[in-house]
C-alpha cells in the first residue's frame, strides 16, 4: 500500500537517496544531508509549535508500506518570504496612447514583486520515476490539499506553487539568457542553487531594479514567460484541478508560472468531507478512487481507496486503516484506538473526471 | 568666397531644394516649403530681436558662395530646446550591480527618458551640399559652416543658454531602417521611423511622453543590433560629429530617443571656439595673402552676421593686442571697416595643430 505521511526523523537516509535522483531544477530538494536534517527538524518544530511563522514548513514522504521504501516527497511552507524576501516578477500592463497620433499600444512589463510574501507554498514535489504509476503523482500532490483542508487554521489565507520554467532541447532557458545572465553573471544552476540555499541577498543586489519591457525582449525569451517545463505540465494540471490558477506572477530566473489560490476555495476545502469509518475487509475495490486522510497532526497520513463513501461513512479494509494508523488490530506501532475514528474524504479527481 | 550669414526669406527656394536632398530626413530641415518658410520668418525675427535671455528664438544660417550667390549649406541654433515644452533624450546611465558575496561586479547601462536638456541651446539643421567644389578643402568648409554657429554664440552669449548640445543622425541602413527604432520605438509607436521623425518636429511633442517608455530600458536586454548603434553617428554625420568633438563637446551622456544617434553636450565657455576666440580690430589692406594658419573670422553683428575662414599669421596674443590686417575682399565680405572689432578663432588651437 502506498501512503503519504508527515516526515519522521528516521527518514533522513531515504530522503538523501531520493534527493540524489532529482537532477536539475529542484531548487528546494537537493542531496545535502545537513540541509535535509535541518529540514526534518524544522517540521518537528513546526508541529510542536515552537517554530516562528517564517520557519514553519511541512514535509511529506510517500512510502511503499510493503518495502518501506520512500519513493516520493512533497512539501508545504507555511509562509514564504518572512525572513529572506520572496522574489517574483509580476506581469503588469501599461497602455501608451496618444489621441493626437491615433496610437494605442498595450505593453507588458515585468515588475519585481514581493506580492506573495506570507503565502503558503506548495513545493519540493518529487516522485521517483519507477513510482510514477497508478495515481501516485496525484496522491502525492493532492495530499497537501487534504492537509490544508484539515489544518486550515495553521495556514495563511492564500497558497502558491512555483512551476519550473521552459528549457530548450539543450537545457538552456532563453529567458535566463536574455535577462538574468546579463545581471547575475553566473550560471543558471548556480543562481538556482544559491537562491534555494538562503543566499537570496545576492538576488537583490544584482537584479534589475526597474521593470522590464517584455515586448523589447527577444521573441524566444518572451515565449518562455509563464511557460511550464514540459516535465512539469502534469503537475500543473493536477494543481489546476484543485483550484489553483496562474495569476500573473512568474519566477525571476526561468520565468516559470506561479499558480495561486485561496485556501478556502481549493476543491479540498469546498468538497472534502469528514466521515466516520467502518472497518470492512470485504469493502468493494473497484469504485471511484478517493483520497482519504486521518486527522492527526503529528502522524498525518493520506492514502487512496478504490471506493466512494456511502450513507455517511467510508468503508476501509483493515490494511487501509492500518496504513492510516487507524486500525485496532495491534499491527501498527502507534495505535490509535478510535472505533469512531473520522477521516477526510475527497474524490481523487473532480467530478467531471472519473 | 564662401561665407556664412543669416538665412533670409528670399533664400526659401534654395533652402527647400536642400531640404529635399537631405538623407536621412531631418525634422530640423523638413522637406516642406511652408514649414521652412515659417522657420525662416522666425529666424529673421530672431536675428533682429533684442534678446536678454534665450526663448523661442531660432537662428538659421546659410553657407553662400559670394561669386555665384548660390547656397551650399545650412546650419541652425535653437535658443532654448523645447522652449516651454520638455526636450526629450535618453540619458545613458551606468548602474553598478555588485555582490560582494559572489564577487560579481557588473556595470549595466540603462536608458532613461530625460528632460535634462530642456532649455539648453541646441545646434541643429546642419546640411552641406555634397556637390560643392571650392577653393577650401571640404573638411574646412564643414568646419566653417558648423563652427560659425559657435562664433555667433561666442559674441551673443545673452541670446543662448550656458550649455549647448546637438543631436546627430544615428545609424540607419540603406532603406532608412534604424535598428534602434525597430527594437524600441516601433514597439511603442507601431509606425515607421521617418513618419514619427517628421511628426515629432523635434523632441518636444506631448505624444513622446504619452508613447515612449516611462521606465528605464536596460541596454543589455536590447537586441545586439540595437545595442551596436547606440551613440553611433550615421556615416553622413561622422564629419559633423568629429567637428563637435574637436570643439570640446562630450559624447556618451545622452542618445536620441528615436534612432539612438549621438547627443553631444558642451558648456559654451569650454568650447574651443569660445575659449580661444579673440576680439581684435581690423586693419584693411589691399592684397590677399595665403600665409598663416586657418582662422574663423566673424563680425560682431547679429542680423548682418558674417563668418569666413581665412589664413592669419600668428602670434596674435601679444600685448598690447595687435590689430589684424585683413585683405579688402575679406573685410568687405565681413562688412568690416578699418578699426571695427572682429572675432578670430583658430581652427586648431595651439597644441592641437595637425
């Protein structure tokens, strides 16, 4: 059984190994043992309530309960930009018009912005290539919306997610070449790495202070603006199905789009239900797939079940309940003896898609 | 003998013929008889006016061959650029983008629409007929025509601002296409360069503020073609460009807003023509002598201003100030009687002899 759960201290080695497989473009999940150790500790302090808002963050791992292997990871930052500034370009519009010459020109500009300061951020999603099967990607991505719906009071009203930008066949970003490279004088990877390691002050020191006129950039750089990396398109589709939208913010390095939403307008917040469970090993296994999460903060878990709730409750097999640490059979080490345990339930996909 | 004098309404036919020959087209010498007539009228009034401080005046000079009465060139001065309106130019700023941590230090140029040249006196409308064949070498004729304006300014300082500048035609290809216009102006105006150049009638129209970029343009973000022509004179403007530099004008501070042609600026008092110009009394004598070094010589009149180039013998700066002998033919051309004051400025001041 595949389960997504809050990271625990003993996940370090597995995380390190997984991070070694991410390659280029993962700014917030790199194989750095010290950084990962800090990251896990930060989750602990967040859950304990001892981390200030700017440090609060959650990390979730996807585990195959049979092999105990960690095959995926994703994260939620509670509030970005509260210590180091969080930079984006905001795409804005300026109209230049002259009645005298009968000219009306709409120009698009990129303005450095800190608009997303204080937003929660969905980030660091990575799923091992051999685990990209049977709804795992959707489960991993959407588990965070279940967490947000369950613990909305721990989050600000708005969330965002940065999508990787477009890179050409040679792995070059035309946007970086046309804009960033002139100011930063370092390689994209280096800028990306520094920026993900809290060295963002260099960004502020070197970045263009004035807005950039998009129409004056080379066409290939313009084409990169808000264009999602082809490998990230499925992730974008998943987030959009949950209610997130591109709202004219892009990354300052590769011009990838930022998706945004209010927490309370996400599909999970509007449509998920808290229901009691009913243990039943003969529960049907061929229905509409649903996300199911427990209500524990310290041991939050999400799985997929192949059935819908019925008559105000959800049937779970013992194996499923165990995966959620809700079963009463003694198999799970930290047993929650809750005969009337509740779970949060949401169809994996919006209604129009079965 | 070639001499420079104020233009008159009776010169209109010849000036119109020159305006139609100018390439690339100049807003300062438009191929439009009515506009030229208005300018000549304004110029006549300006030369005759009693001026304490620069205002709307416009001074148009012509280069005439006294033997034939034919005109071979024009050159003008706008007493106060923009007059009541702003005069627009791109100020060329150097911004330092530096990060101590990254050991990066980069100088980035940015072009900012500026009004700083407003109200300064502007040299403009320079045109020399390429068909001219005279006893003077062509580059000397060009210096006579161009620098006659400085001779006039030197003797009528109250008519002009203490700082002067000139905007020279920038690079265009054989079809009149300006790479800078294509990269910048066209994006805002969506029209051809020549059309806007004439409509602008200078760089002071309200529509410039309405249409042109209100934020600085980062030079490294412009296409290479556009960057290459920044501050570069059109081949037809190379000679005037070097004449201004010889006279002490500074390049690099500004470029033209439409074609990025050079904008040269100077403090009147620091111009060679003004610094090395000497007031001397004339002694008429009969014969023409060819000995000595070339000097610009003018009378001190306004509406009957005359300027020629003749060889004079140094030294002239002994004390008491020596009277300067001039051949009758030259003195007649300059409308000078024995004992009248004239202004003499060496074409190349000592230490700068070529």
